[in-house]
C-alpha cells in the first residue's frame, strides 16, 4: 500500500454520492449484540481535551492533511511527515505523552466532531502499542464518515508493522520483563485476566478486535459496507488467524454483499474472499450464481465444513460434504458393509454389546472413528447392529432437527470412549 493511501482512500472506494443506499433486504447479522464499539455512537457530552497535547496534535494533523504533504510511515507503522514544524510538534508530544484512556473517552462521548477527529489522529502516536490496537477498534463506531475514512488506512499501516510480531521476536531483556510483570498462571490475577499459561515464542504479541468492523457490514450505505470490507480484507491479509477468529459468523453477510448491486461493494467483497482463499483460487466468475459457488470454494480453506476439533468433537456444517457423508453412511449401513454385531468385556469388567466397525471408506474418514471401534450407544440409546444404529441416528436427527448433536459411545481396545458430532 502507498504510504499516502489515506489521501486516496475516498477515491478508491468512491465518494458518498456514488454509493446509493442498498435496497432493504433481510440481512444475515453476524454479531447482533451491540456495545460501545459498535456503529454508530451518538456522542452528546462536552469534553475539554488537554490543551497543549491537542494543540500539538492539531499542528501535526493540519500539516499531514494538507495537499501533497510528504508523508511516509516508519518501521513502527506510525505516520511521519517530512516537515520541520510537524517533527517539532511530534518531538514535544513525545515528551508530554498521550493518555490513551482520555482519547477513548473523547472518541466515544465528545459531541465535538473536530475533537474526535483529532483523537483518532492522535491514537496512532500513543506510545503503548496495545493501546493503539484498542483505539483502532473504536473506528467503526465513529459517526462521522470523514473521520473513519482518514483513520482506517492509518490503522492498516499500523497493523502491517506490528500485528505479525511474536513473543519470540522480542529481545531477551524485554521477554524477561514481560514475564516478570505477568501474573502467574493459577493466581487470582491470572484467572481474572484469562491467563492460563505463560507465553511461548510462537505466540502473537498483539491482537485486534474486528467485531465492530464486521458490524459495519450490516449498515445500509454502500460506502460503509465497502469501507468495512476493505479494512477486513487488508487485516486478514496480514494475519489469516484473524479471519478464523472473526469472519465465520459473517460469511452469510459477506455472500450477500458479494452479489450486491453496487460494483464497488462487490469488488471489495471479492477481494476479501480472495484474501481468505487458497493460493490456487480461480479468478472470480461473472454471474451471481457462479460467484456464490466460487465463494464457497474460497472459504473452505479456512472454514472447512467438516472439522475434527479435537478427536472428541466433529463439527459438521450444512454442505455438500455433509450430505455426501450422510448418504454414504446410510447406504453402507443398509448394505451391512461397515461392520458386524459383537459383544465383549471392557477392561473394567463391564459387559457390552454393539456394532463393530471395519475400516471406514474414504468418504467416511471425516467421522474420525477408528477401525475396530464398537459403537454401543447414540445419545444414550443402545445399538447392537447396523439396522439399530441407522434407525437411532435417523430418529435422533428427526427429533432435534436443526443444530443436532449426536453423542456416540464406543469401546476401543477394552476402553470406553465417546465422540460428539455437532450438526450446526
């Protein structure tokens, strides 16, 4: 991205006039619960920002926003302007420091548009990197589009410079200091902070909350949808795990926007699916039906419809793959080709009867049942042969309908085990 992309961001996504509101439709809402970060806030309070800090920030902001300002970005992802006045103000600002908490209060509560814009500009000059990430999450809730439009590309530059850093990248002294300051796992302070272990070298140093940006997808104005899509695309291109953390609930909405009437919304949605898709993903097709099928292929890399979570839980989302598994299992059980009835005694002395599995065909490998497993019950209902197993599965699915769960008890090498199938 160009170091001065923020100046061209409106041109990339189009002016507001070029984005008529989309026709009302039933939206697939990923994150319905709203909080202080959700679009859009209604700030009504009056805050008096710190005079000297804001004076310096406004000097920097006015110089940076001037046409043809010589802007670049440092290794830390922060904006730099090759102007002595800007650099002098920046040096003074570093000496004084910026209170991230106060900036957040102004962003959320201050009704003065100019003060909020200056707070968003100042956010990227807060010394603590984690505090900057927390302030970035306030962008979608800002009601003034121009302020959001200026902040998003600056945020992406900051993410590019910092989001890929891992604990192992730190010098030893820094790592030792962080470990010293962290509460020990098991302590009340650690439990309160959700800390279950000390960080390892492969752990990410920083995190970003993308839920407010996903909530922007639910807005009616196409320009807001396009800006949210652009930000999400750039963020997950930096770290794919962000897509796994945040985007799955939003996939139905993303597919709606993929076939939106506005060309720029479609373009940004296509870009997002390309960002999460495999490297060999084919170019996007032209028709809506083909585009939706293409998006399914793009999403499967990060969001496979059949997922073996931990060898004890298998998640099965609606998909052609789940349908194929169901059809193959039904046919195989009717034909009696999967196994045979058996009985025996567990190591603990308990007798059992059940249906012993031979090696599963490739179509059923996703069920994660080992060869020789003896299925004894499904959701507590005893099964002794293929017919009983099939009848029980079908009865349980019929009774539960949507989001069914099948708890399968089985015996393997004399040990009682179980696996859960979640049909989401």
